[in-house]
């Protein structure tokens, strides 16, 4: 993670599940097929929600995107591109928000995914050069969320902006909150106007 000012850490299995739920619900509501979410567009939305702003001058903000997934999962089913090894891991893209480098990390069998994610989050939050951390984890799981909240409570750095994304508001913690569904809807090509036309 060294050298990155911004880090996005996501439980890719949970993210894929939420995208699937949204696709099913909105296809029913909007009566049309919803294509897979554009992962670069989703990353941009999360970056904006996490406080990253368009680059000015020659200095491109550097953001590391860490997708944690179970070892048996080779791809996300509701995103494009989606294959961890060949399409995502080690890949990068640039746009007006800077340069984004993606790492896809499988969870080894010796450690649980929750512990692995928490270790990464804690390590990243303690790194001096990191200024913004955006976290997507299964906050619907009360035990997992309480462990995350406890870990973030001990991050003592006024210069860090930590944002946790969840599907509903969460009981307080030492971080900002954003609704995960908004960034996913954008990446799925679902607009508020379209929803308003289908009461």
C-alpha cells in the first residue's frame, strides 16, 4: 500500500451480492434489464463520496483499490470487468480523479475473511501517507460491524478521512458514512429520474 494517499478497501463478495440484490429489485421496478455494474464508474463514485476531488495540475492523486474475495471465487458476477486474476488484479486506470491501481486479494484458508479485511483496514489506517480510506464491508453483519467500529475508534489521526459505506445508516463511530446503494446505482446506470418515473 506504500505511497498511496487514498485507499479503497472492499469485500468484493459482499459488494457483488448487494449489486445482485439491486439488479433484481430494479429490474422488477423499472421493467427493463439492468446490465452489470461498471467497476471503474463505481470506483469513481466511491472516490468522490470519500472526498477525492478532480485532479488539478500535473499531480494526479494515487488511489489503491483493494478487492478482498474468498479463494473459491474467481470473478464477480454482477460487475464488468469482473475476473479477479486476469481482468482486475494489477490493472490500473486514469481519469479526472487521478490514477487507480487495483489489487484483488484472495483470502487464504488459514484466516477468515473478516479477520483478513480487518487486518488490512487497520494496517492502512495506521500508515502516515494515507489520507483517505474508503471501506466497504458487510456492515449488515452486526458482529463484523462492531469489530470494525472498535478498530477504527483507535485510529488517532486528525488528518485522516475514513468513510464507511453501508446500505443503511449505522450507529456512530469514528468515521464518516455514505450509503453504498447510491454509488452502485450509478454504476448500474440507474438514475433518480428513472426511478421517479416509476412510482
